[in-house]
C-alpha cells in the first residue's frame, strides 16, 4: 500500500516520542515506514517541511475554550494553558513547534480565533496580532525549558534537583542570591511558576486591551 502524507506525519510523531527531535531524521523515518528515504520527498521537500507539518499536528487536538461569558483575559489564560498542554503531550513538542511558521489548518484555526476574540474585546489589529505572538513566545520558551528538565523515556534529562545539589558551598557563599534561586527552582512547582508568568503577562496586556 502506498504511504500517504498522514501516514508519514503519524510515523514521525511516534518516532519523535521515541527518539526526540534530535534523533528524528528522514532516514530513520523512512526505515520506520519501511520505504526508501527518497520516497519521503514526494510528501516533504526537507526536514523543515516535515517539522512544519508536525507542529500543526501537535495542535490538532487543542480545544479552544468557549468564549460565552468569559472575559478576554480569562479566555486567553485558558488558551495558554491548553497550548502548553498540547506541547507537553509530545516529547520535545515545544522544540518542534519553535521556529516553524506553518500556514496550515490547525495553526490558522487557533490564530484566527485568538485574534478575533481580542478584536471583539476592543484591541486593534496590530495589538491583537502582537498579543498572539507574545503569548506564544512565553509558552514556547517556558515549555522548552520545562521539557529540557524532564527525563525522556530512555536516558536522563537535566533534573533541577541535581543542579541544586551541584552548587558548591564556595559558590553559594560567593553568589548567595543565585544559589538560593537554584534551590527554589528545584523545589518549586512548574505549574505555579507558569501561572505566575502568565498572570504577569496578562496584567500587562490589560493596559492596552480594554
């Protein structure tokens, strides 16, 4: 049976969970599909084109909250939480998404709704578009760092607890504020830190959106 584009994307997503974005190569993907590597290029011109499609696929099950009765700021907060969840559902999901700009259905669906909701709340077009990308950059940056400290299915990640233990007594004496910050981060809750940053971001947006 001839391999179709959705088959390639599904296999790439499964391989991503297994080996991560650094281990995902066109050759390895072709092997997983039991086809020759050149056959992949009928569907994707290069790995970047594949990553664009994978980024869109990551958002496929991202459900936007209903806007009935929600203020724009509460609605936007819910979108950010759901975006982070979708990225974390895949190994290296945030790294896959970062740096892509796929003009595809799921990306357009979500972007259109966010901009439309902000415009309805009184934001002008430029403010609405800048808000969309500012929110995206915050969620991506946070989640990339978050996923970097999560052990992959095989092997070890960079655990914050180990980093805290690596700070020497001499370093703690020389850089007391930085040392206490490392210790706090190691004991802190990722969800709480995410909500703190998101709340501050939305606080700032209230200055430019009614």
